[in-house]
């Protein structure tokens, strides 16, 4: 049996070459298990040697580098957290169905050598939201991590202090009277969008492009209630 299997391969050098190319491909894939993180751009974007700009799938951290917007609350902390975890480290990248986003960034799950799942860790520690605009295979787990982080008031889900969203460093932190009252009739959680300045109730049509859950007491500090949602809220009362 064996000689018959081997001989056709030897007679067909192209097939043999293809086999070698396949094995070489496997080797390349294996060596990709340890790629160097050259730089951390912000909490959810890194630059990986040989890959370029990588956006971590399923996690959204507060902005620090958007050209037209101020640094968002907890943006610096989120950036520092990701830097501490990843800068100069070797990582393994895994991919989901979409390999790139519309900005040409590679979309990936990032793992440290010790197995730490970085995308999940950022959410679990409260340095970012689960980003669920696009489906991905860990979405349910990430939503759960976010709920746990919020319930335990970790990171950006922590106690609301005065000055949030104003001064980049969060103000003096002692002015409890600076807290705004939550408008009557709002649920405990509202939704914001990746780029908008308003917060919304579940089901608002403006949430079709992105939908980031946020505790209402935090949203009212940083965003305005959307007009459509305000009308809906009034109609309910
Ligand atoms: Zn709305």
C-alpha cells in the first residue's frame, strides 16, 4: 500500500511542492504565535510587528487620541492599563470572521504568552466596554464581563465623582454637589454611541450603528439626553 501512495507524489513535483508550501505555511503560522507589540496607541489599539495597526475585537475603551475630541473620562487610565499589559510584549493573535475594519486595521483577539486574553481582561477590569456593534464569537462572554465589572464598580464603572468629563484629570474629585440629578423616569442603564454626544433609551433608532450600555448616572455626567428619547420618556409619564 505505502509505495503506491508515495510514488504519485514523487512523479508530480508540483504536488510535492504544494505540500512543502503547505508545511511552510504552517511553520509561518506557528511563528506568528509570538509577535512583538511595538506600540500601544490607546486602550484598544496596538501596533504589532509585521501586522501593523491592530484593533482589539469586542472592546471599546475611552478615547485618548481622537483628533477632534477631548480625552474622555478614564481614557488615560485605559491606555496605561493596555500599555502595562502589552507594550514590548510578545503576543499571539487570533482572528474572527472579519479580518479588517473599514479603517484597514487588523481585527484580532490578543493573547499573552501566559494565556491572558487581553481583550477580555480590559473589560473585566473595567477599562473598557464590550463593543457589540458587530457580532463576534465572544460577545456573550464579554457582555457578562462588563456586567461583572459594573456590578463591582471596577475602573470606569467606579464611584461617580464631581468634575467627570470636564477637566481632563477629573476635577477635584471632592465636589459631590457637582453630581447632576438623574432625570426622572430613566432606566438604570442607557446607551451611548461611539461618536455621538447624546445618550439614548433602548430601542432608539440612533443606536443602529453603535450601542454602548452605560449606567445612567454616568451617562448624564457626560452626555445629553437625545431629543427623540426625551419625547418618548415624556410620553411614558
Ligand atoms: Zn435616542
